[in-house]
């Protein structure tokens, strides 16, 4: 098979990222960009982000998860703590998050350290989920090899019967992670491949250093 994609080419012209228009704290710039993406309207799941971990096999792996909250402290997502990514994080809590928002020709790359959020916060979020999602989280030992789809669906059916009219509490191995950033790079596509790249790096004094990178 052979397919040449050399002609996929685009000039990026929608916006710019200049030093005089950014704040000292990268979370404020993240918020501004996120709002602009939401306003752009046409973006499906603007909160979908790639989280890359270093696996137990020594290979990096990226996969999409949904950002559910961000604050000055960082970025929160929910998953199964016993999944492949959960095990990778147990072994090495240094991760990378990335967003690609083509509607605004933007990319954000975050390096940070992950920790589990407080159990009562995970409880609160689990509680807010629809019943099907709650039971799905219980039914699926995320990342384990399973013999067939039927096994999963039968398990869900049994759980539906078991929990009918009963409160469904959060499984202990399901919950939130907070990624506390140590660097955040904002990339804005510009014409002639002279893109804007602004990187914030957290210093030992907890101040953010701002630098421009060559595209
Ligand atoms: C749009 C989208 C959203 C997803 N959101 C989540 C999520 O919030 N949490 C999660 O655990 N997996 C989510 N997934 C599934 C993950 O990409 C992945 O398959 C799963 O977490 C297992 O990854 P692992 O085996 O590497 O641990 C999502 C996938 C897609 C495509």
C-alpha cells in the first residue's frame, strides 16, 4: 500500500500569540484559549486531550481522556486506577497532556506530575454520572484482555439486576487524577510556518518563566 500525503498543506492564519497579550500565569492563558475554543462552537469535545505516560514496557503511550476540571492547581481527569495508564502512573508520575484544536490552529502541551485527587472529590464526580456510566465503570476492568464483547455485556446485565433500586458507590480503583503542570507550551499556527510558541516553565520560586521558542 502506498499513499502520498505530501499535498496536505495548510496556511495557518487565524490568530497570533504575542507576549504583550498573555498573562503571567499559564492557567489564565489556558482558560482564555479554552473559552475561545468553546465559542468557536464547531469543536466537538474541546476537552478531549491526549495523556502520554511512560509504560512499564519502557514505551511511551498516548491515549485520549476527557478533561473534567481545571484550576490554578492543574488538570483533572477520571479513569481506572488499575488500567495500563494507572499502572504506568504508579511507576512514573511524570506525564504529558496535549490538546490539538484545529478550529483555532492551536496546540497546548503540558508536562506535569500526577497524583490521585481526594476520595470525596472522586465520589462526588462518580455520583454525578449517569447510571449506565457508573455500572460501566464497575463492569470494565479497564485494559485487561477479555474473551469477547458478550462477557462484558452479560456482566453489565447482571450488574443492572443487582443494583436495581440500590445506590451504586464508586469502585475503589476508579477516580480522578490531578496533573500539576511544571511546563505548558502554547502553539499558535502562523503563516509561512513561522508559528508562535510560548512556553511557561515553573521555577523553584514557584514563578513562571516565559520564553518564546523557535517554530
Ligand atoms: C473521546 C474519548 C474520550 C475518552 N475519555 C476517557 C476518559 O475520560 N477516561 C478514560 O479512562 N478513558 C477515556 N477514553 C478511553 C481511553 O482513550 C483509553 O482507551 C482507556 O483509558 C484505556 O487506556 P489504557 O489502557 O492505556 O489505560 C476516551 C477515549 C476517547 C476517544
